[in-house]
C-alpha cells in the first residue's frame, strides 16, 4: 500500500454507510488537513457505497476545519444508475459535521477520444527549472509528501507578481503515480492565488467543486490556477489539471476567504 492509499484508507462499519478514517497531520496546511486531501477521502467513501470506480464530479461545503486524528465518514447512496450514480458523503469529527459533499460517480473510460478541447496546457519550464513551492510565511506539512514545482513567472515568493495566478508541476513524493483521487488533491494543493496580490495567510476553502475529466497518465501533473474576482475578503479560484501527455484530466472551482 502506498503512502497515499494509506492516508486515504477507510474502515467500514459492517454493512452501514459509516466509515472510520484517520486524518494524518502530514497532509495538512498549518495544522489543518488540506481540503483536496479530505475531498479524496469523501470521494472514496461515496464511490464505495454506490459501487462505482471513479468520482466524476464532487461539490463540497466546508463547514468547519477538522483537525488531524480519527474521524467518521457518513455516506449514503442517493441514486444508482447504469452509467452514473450519486451519493452524499460527510466528514464528522467530535460529533460535528465538518464537510458535506455531493458526489457523482461512474466509470471513466481510459484514453477517450477528445472531440473538442479549448483548454490547452500552458507553456511551462520543465520541473527542474521551477523552484519548490515552499512558503516562507508558514510551514506547509503537505509539501513533505507532495512535491510542487512553481513556474518562476507565477511564484508568489520572493516577490508577488501582481496577478492572482499560479502554475505548478505536482507529484507525490513517494513515487506513487497519479490516480483519479490524486487529481482532487492536486487541484487544491497550490499556494492561494491571492498571495500574488500580497494577501498572505491561511485561506480556508468554503466551497470546492471538482470535475474529473480523465484517468491521468503516469508522471508529473501540470496545474494552472487563477482568481477572477477578489472583493470583500473573498476570492474565487479556478484550477485546470493536465497529465504528462497534455490531456486535461480535471477542472475545479472554489470560493475561499482571504488571509485569515
């Protein structure tokens, strides 16, 4: 079992839709588990209760930030279909709901024919020419397990670019090749785009939606994120994820708070 499989593993309580899981401290940002990491756990539970292979779309509302340690995941099937099934999944800690998600599940086709693609991968320097995505303002535990290599043109440090956009390479440090659930992590792994507006601090996600568009090929993932509207202490952030072949494999959009 890889490190990634281990930290997203579930233990089902008999025939119920309740699972036990452990949020590992090494997959956190300043002590709080990364939102994409917790999303991968919820997606795993949702797919299990509807007996589907992959999450196709997942929309999660973050009610409160959980802490590392034991948690419960409650999942229930809402609709079972031949091609598409829907489940609800929630992460609970200390008797309180922390994250609520609605998950559409199904079976992705390997190497489907692309009939239209208006989102090509942006030009990027190779990973070895991109600096590590470290943060001088606070320690990001996630980066001990996930490697980010940020395009120097969009790196928030040592100097903000003035444009809320970040592009980076992503892979797991233990050598595990990306799978569909890895895409959920990658889409939420980068520095907040508002860092390039010099708005630093923990930027908690309030809502996150991820669309999974394909099974990733082995190798680095390329992620491009940008904000389109920043106002009143809030910002949006959209993300696009391409695999090593240049195929778009995930899209995401979230609403988050600025620098709290």
